[in-house]
C-alpha cells in the first residue's frame, strides 16, 4: 500500500482469523480478489458499492483487516470509507484502527474529521503528481491509468542516448 492509496488497518479486539474473514466476506459487494498478489497467510477481497472500489486484505498473525482505496477516487469515497470502517468494526466486535496517523475511536466525530483531513492531504499529493482526474479504480487500474503513463520509457530515444558510443575526441589543428 503505497502513495497511490489511502489505507487503515483494523486490529480486532476479540475476533479470530475465521471470524474476521467471514465478516469481510459478508460485506455487501464483496468477493475474493483473484488478481491480488497473494502473500502467504493473507486473503484478499474487493468490495464495490456501485461508486467506489475498496481492497481488503485479511492477515492471520496478528489478525488484521487492512482496507484501502485509491486516491484517484472522487471525494465521495471519504464518507463511504468511513462507513466501511464503522461497519467492519461492528462486525468484528470492536477493533483498534491504525494507519495514516489515525488514532481516535471510529465512531467519534474526531475520527471522521481526522480521516477527512488526512485523505484531503493525501489526495492533494496525488493530484500534484498525477492530476485531478477521478475514477473508482483498484490499485492495479490506477497504476495502469495514471502512474504508468507518467513514467519515463525504458526503451526508445532516452535509452539510445544513454547507450550510444561517446563522440570521438577531437584533436586540435596544428598551429603554424
């Protein structure tokens, strides 16, 4: 989870790995993410609500539910993400939330304000690097659509210039 996404980790207070996994599977619009780069001991899900796409990883040691969305999403994702975190916290029977400097209880007004402010900061960074076009996209889609086009090509004129033989040294003309 890098510069292209915003994330929060939920550390369940009492839920087991099986309970955490079941809580995510029961979310409306959730399905296993077959395209995720699998890490041993983790399961991956995509959750869509029709306007937003969230990616969720459930890990076993410690049991953790990591939620993220890409910063190219429209600003409506802020409230949807807050709702997702609150829903999952209830389904897990309570959870501590970490990541992105968030520390307050998920149900508190302070948490909603801190989340909104931090997402705005991160979105401004994204916009500065990749522009303000908005789309509900997974991290792979954001990479393809916004990040990759900004990268310097590895082949072509730039590579040719780097690998070309240096010019032959010139010798000064004899003076008379």
